C-alpha cells in the first residue's frame, strides 16, 4: 500500500515496543497527522493496521461503533475467536451488549460517588509525602506516582491492605507485558502461546481470576462492605446482576486499567513540574488563591492528563468496507485510534506540546471521549491527579530531577517508569 510519508521523515514501526523506549515519537505522529492521516503499516507476525492520528477523526470514528467495532479485540495483536471469547471483558463488546454491564458498573464510578473519596485521597497523599519526607532523593514513580492509585484501587476493590502490593504487581504484569522489568513473559520475546486464553496473554490473569473468585465469595458472605466493587455486585433496578464470569473479567480489567494509567499521569506531571519551575510556581500561587472553588485545579489536572495521554491507543475492527482520506479500508481491517497523537493536534490545541494549566476549553481525548467506552474511571483519575498536585504544592518546598528518567517499553501505555528526584519536603 502507498505511504504518503516523505522518505526522509523515516518510517517508525508503531507496532514495535522499542519505538517508544525513548518516549512517544511525537514528530512522527505530527508527520502522520499532516501528510497521512489514515496511515497503513504492516506488522511483523500479524496483520497490518491503519492508524488514525487526527483529533477530529478519532472523535468522530470512535462514536461509530457499528462500523468500527470493539468486539474483535482492542489491542494490536491478532486473536482467534476462541482467544477473544475467553479473554474478553465488556470493553471488548459493542452496544447493546456493552450497555447492560456498563449500566451496572457505572453508578459506582459516577462523579458524585467518586467525589466522596476526596478526603480519603487527600489522606493517602499526605501519608505518601510524609513517608518521603526523610529522603533527599527518591524515585518519583515508585515512591509517589505508583502509591496513590495502588492504595485507592485496593480500597475500591475492598481488598485487604496486605494484598495491595501483590495486586499492583499482577496489574503490571498484565499491562506492562512488553517490558522485561515487569514480566518474564514478554509479549513479543517469549513464547506466550500457553497463555493465549488468559487476559493480556499473561499467566498473571489466572492468578487474578482466582483472587477475584475468592473476593466475590467473601463479599457476598459479609454483605456489609462499603467498597465500590460491592456496589457493582448489587442488582440494578431491573434485578440484573453481574455474573461470576463477568465479575472476574471486570476485576482483572480494573486491576489493569485503574493503576498504571493514573500512575503514569502523575509521573508525567512530576516530570513536567521538576523541569518547568514556572509551572510549579503556578501551582503554589493557586494554593494561595484557594483549593475550594478555584477552577484552576481541575483545569490543571486535565491538562497534565492530556499532555501525558498514558493510554496511547486502542484498536477497533472494520465491520464493512469504507473509504477515508482516499484509503480503502476492508471489512476485518484493524483501525487504531492514537489518542496520544490526537491530543497533540495543532488544529485543536494551541501550542500542543506545551502545558497550559489554564487551558479552557480542553477537549482532550485521553479518556477515549466520544465513544461508548469512554473511561469508566475518569472522575477518579482526575480527582487523584488534582489532589496529589495540591498536596505536592503544599508540602514540597523544592524539587528537581536528579538523574535521567526511563520510559516503559510499550506502544500501548506510555509512561515514565523511573524518575529520580531530589527534593525538600516541609511538613
Ligand atoms: C489518567 C488515567 C486514565 C486514562 C488516561 C484512561 C484511559 C482510558 C481510555 C482511553 C479508555 C477507552 C477505551 C476504549 O475506547 O476502548 C478507558 C476505558 C476504561 N477505563 Fe480508563 N483510564 C484512566 C484511569 C482509569 C481508572 C482509574 C479506572 C478504574 C478504576 C479505569 C477504568 C476503565 C474501564 C473499566 C474502562 C472500560 C470502559 C468501557 O469499556 O465501557 N480507567 N480508559
């Protein structure tokens, strides 16, 4: 298939996780947006795929689930029908199948329910900062960014505190299945055929299934649990209940989706603040103006999330032939929405590579906005980022990057996995 990319722009293999180990190839995405907004690339060991990189296209086509379906897989890898059926969660279905479960679970993640957690989140942030107060140098990811979503997720799941760390390790083995630091079953390097019926093609999926089964039984036995997950187990107005298989798959999805994404948004925020002192000063000035009723904080959190865009892509499959930007898409072709590229679209965002913490409106698509699968945890993620920023500005007197950072080896989740920081905390 013809490519409209100039030869000297170089071709980057977006299917190769190593293309992301030095950070997101933003220049390449800019080139695609300009010259080849519906870009075809071949994929080693599988079928090739189309890449959509313009904001407007992603927003528009994400709505059209009849034409671009989630029900044949949402990751780049090809799956047989049997693999798909064994591993799918409600994220890998289309309306109306998707709608039933989404209705059951969404009440537990609505904005008003989540806002009730603000004091709890603040207490966790204060505890995290208190813990690092004795250090001159820390890994901002391990000791800060990883901690908050981990502890919140544990509470959402209503899991015992001693299991939180284990759950996050398993979540990392699923989500970061392409980085040898997090798993011995590296997706594109090890033979993972034996695990092809498990979530993310990882044996960690099986351990999480067992854990979910026990947790569901203990929650049903107790009946007095106040966790979000307990709400999910309650029947809806029509008496519909989540089945055991749906619960176990949903549980795995939460452990995977509720963790790394927020972690890498916080990591990107700390990285930006450490390297752009004027942004840190802006946070401190806004503390003086106030935390309550000051719209700055929600805008700042959203802008950091746009800039980080940790969930870089999700895939869809064409249900019939169609044409876009002069390219002929065939039924069964894989089409990838690069949210991370759409969020740097200069047609929509002024100075998109820069952080404007007062950006308003900020029509970013980091949460998959527009489509039926728009992030279930978006209110929680926003709240966690906002409160962390406030507590950081309140208690961290000075900080800077102490040594080079490292990126996750993944074309799916984009993020800094180690961020050495020098700091002075005043509690
Ligand atoms: C900054 C943090 C986060 C980002 C950037 C993010 C991003 C996304 C995106 C792009 C989607 C759409 C998937 C698609 O179109 O197929 C999604 C869906 C989802 N997210 Fe998040 N997410 C974040 C945090 C969370 C958290 C904290 C949770 C849960 C505690 C969560 C749970 C989910 C679930 C369950 C879905 C599937 C929803 C559905 O299929 O209806 N996410 N997320």
